[in-house]
């Protein structure tokens, strides 16, 4: 205790203030648990309160860091300046009122919507009069305000008493000690704000790693959810527009009984099959697997010869597209079946969208695996995976023996080999997803592989001509193929291989010049950004074929379920590519950077810019000129309706695709 009084006065008061706020926030979490645990649920994860403590310490760390930096300036010092003292008493009073008010609104919000407070509450100000009346008639507003001011007054009284006690127990310290204490305290507070030792900070999605919605909400606090959703407050849908397009979209999705008022997109696929065979599934999500850079479309650099050999023996969709550019958006589309049309950033980063239905859960009796060489904290993908895939075994960089080689974790080759070792030990059917990363800057190729994998040299003019910006990029693309080869060579030696369907799909393409390998529209309209390979490989289950039917990432899971004879309920955009009765040859494209939506059909690419209404209709099969004024032709009207309909429907589905608990 004596050492506490030897600390600088500012730091002692900061610690006292922080402790008081931490006590308040802890009591609020206990109150949340007691008030909303109406079903008497026990806590299955003892770490839930510890995780909650880390979220609370982040908020308190931000406050104390402000006190440390500003309070170190003499005019704002709470002990060396009378004006500074008044400033901090006033500021702490406001902060206290702010915190308690947030918790009151948060409790009411959770009681009403079963969600922690998020920024969508600000939308109620659009109908402020109605919203105020609803609150007044629904809650004891007067008593809540009285409680707010009484509790705030008590806390301010504590702040004043601790200030007085510290002021009356003044022990001078040297300038050197004060400077050292400032630096150490600054670093500690920075760590509290970051939330963990590691590459990525503590994120809201870590709470959903508890795999229990109630416990995730218990761990979070209203500040974490509100401020993380603030930038998404306008990411909502227009129900009237969804209803306007519903009949056509329902027809497109094969929904037999239309229900416009309830916007029912649910359809159940029942497969009556007497076979007891349950094939394993290995789904590989391939980083930046851009079609025109690969061997499958005749690129003379022959960067992916091994994958090309798989294509010749598998079922290959050579006109597959990601709905949008970016790995997070690609993973989202594959797992949920919904194009990620969220703005200003990806749906995986929006806490309001963390609850999602996925067809993977219909693989009953299957072990579920997700292997990623880095961290799933990236883009908050952890929340999407662990909160929605039941019983998921998530393997990240710290779960592997191989060393980390760069920011993306271990090498793809080691990721494949260690994943194979895990799968080889399984005695039950499994559904495994492997997400690669090496085909990405900084294009690292491990030294351990340079004896077997030989880098090649290509003149810069040839690199540019055939779609590559640098020699490093081209060799990294080749190294991806090397990883595929090492994986399949290892897998074929295991017992599980004969009973497995392997699926390879790109997470997105890369914008660039496809030259003469594709019609001009693929470069001019940046279709290279979304064009990706989609391969189903399993000699015992799939005949080899190559088709140019239009397909999308959202179709991957329904197609896998169909191949595996799995019955499922689908509530999203994806369709079974192997079901000819349900197949429609269209793929939706969303460009958040330029605010464009569009649709690719068998012969055309239509796109429209939302802000200007400018439309384009181009041929994707020859070098016909772009029609920037397509008018009202039948094909234009059809593709315009599909692009706007799928866009509005996807916005709706992001918020209404909740899993069944």
C-alpha cells in the first residue's frame, strides 16, 4: 500500500477512477446475467466474465489514456491547476452520465430485441416523435432518470473523495520517476486498448468464439457493439423494394409457392436416397485464384499445370464468378450463400450480421473443420465461423507445428500437409474447409521449398502481356499450384481419399489485362476481378466434364449438398449447379468501390451505377462494342430487374438469414 502513495498523484487518481468505473461495469454485467438469464442457463464457458473484463478494460483504457496525456499538461493537471480540477470533475460527471445512460438504453434494447445496443437505434430518430412516445409508454422513464442521476451523483462523490484523499497524502517524486511512470503507464494502457498479445486486436467477434449467443452477448458491453456498428447504421434494406422484386426473384430461385407479404425465400430440398455412403468433403478456398492468370484458359506461362490436370479429371465450371472482390466477401458468399453487398465495409465486420444460417449444418454426423494458416481474427471472420457452424474445429496458425513465414501465417504447403494429417486420423465423415493465403503480397515462398520448387524467370514484357505485374507475383501463383500438388499427393495415400469430394474455388480474381485470352469486356469491365475457377473433383462420385454455365460462389454449398445426397433448407441466393431443373444461368456482381451492381448471363454482362443510373450492356463472348445506352431491350430489362432484385434481396437476407438455434 505504501508503494501506491509513492506514485505520482495523477496516476493514483487515474487508477482510482478506473477501478470505480470497472466496478460499475462489472456490476452491470452481473445485472445483465441476473436479469436476462430467465431460463436459468448455466455458464458453459468460465472465461466469459474474463473476456467481458477485457472489453471493459479497453473502454476504461481509452478514458485513462486521455487523462494521462491531457492531465500531464499543467493547465489540465487535476492537482496542479484549479481549472484542471474543475475540468476533470465536469468531464468525469459527463462520462459517468454517458456510461450509465448507455447501459440503461442497452438493457431496454436487449429486452426488446434480444440484441445488445447497436447503432441501428439511431435510425429511430427519423421518427423521433413516435419513438419517444413508444419509450414513454413502454418503460418507467421517470424512475430510470432518477436512478441515473442518483447513481451518477454517488460516483462523482467517490471521485471527489479519492481526489481529496490523494491531494492530502502528497509525496513528491522526481521528474525522472514521473517520466518513467508516464511511459510505462502509456504502454500498459495501450495494451489494454489493443486487448491481447498478438497480431490482431481484441475484437467483438472473439465473443462469438464462445459459440453461444447468450454468453457472447454477456461478454460484450454496449460500447463494443454500438461503436462497432456505427459505420453500418445505414447498411439496411428497403422492404418495399424487396417486395417489389420478390415475385421475379422467387421465380429465379425456384420457389413454387410465392409469399410476398412475409418475404419467404425458404425452400427445402429433400433427397430420398437409400445409400449409406457419406462422402467426406474438402473445400479449398484459394487465395486470389484469378482465372486468366492460370493454365486452364491457355495462359502461355503455364502457371498451374497440376491444377489443370485435376480439371481434366474433374467437373469444372469455367464461368464461375465471385459476387464481389475481396477475400472476406468471398468467404461470406461461400459460407452463407448471400452476396456480401454490405457497405462501407464487409458484412463479417458488422456485429448485427453475425448470426447466419449455413447449409454446412445439415451435414449431420460429420465432423466440421476449418483450417487457416493465419488468424481468423482477420476481418472478424471468426464470428461468422464459430458462431454459425455447429461443432466447428477451428485450426489457426498457433495450432500448427510449422513456423509462421509472414503476416498470413504458415505456408500453404504446410497448411495442406498438416490439415491432411488431421483428416487422416478421422473415423467419422468430415466436412473440412482449407483457406489458403500465399498467393498474396508479400508473395513469400519458404526457403525450405526452394530445393523442390524452382522459381522461374520471365521477361517483364511477357509477364505484363499475360497478366502479371511482377516476377514475385507470377512465382507465388506457381507456388500455389505446388501446394495443390503436395496436398493431393499426400491425400491420395490416405484411406479417406477414395471417399472424398474435393472442391476448389477462388476467393476472388484480380483486376488486370487479360489481353487476347478473353474478349475485351473481361478487361475493360474488370470481369477479371471476379472470374475464378470452380472444380469438383472426386472420381468415385463425379464424372469428368467441363461446362461454361454461369455459376457463382453462392452456389458452392447447395451443389456440395446435392452431390452428397444431403437434404437441406436454403434461405438464400445459391442453387445446386448439378440440378438442371433449378439452374438459371446468371451470376450477380457487386462493386462497392464504384457503387455498381450487375448480372452476368450466358452472353452478356449488364451493370448499372447506382449514383448516376448509367448502364452498360456488353458481350462476354466476342468483342462487340459496349452499349452504354442499352435502352429498353428485352435483355436489358431482364438483366436490370435481376441485378436490382438480387441486390435488394441480398441486403434483406444479410439481416434475415438467422440460424435456427
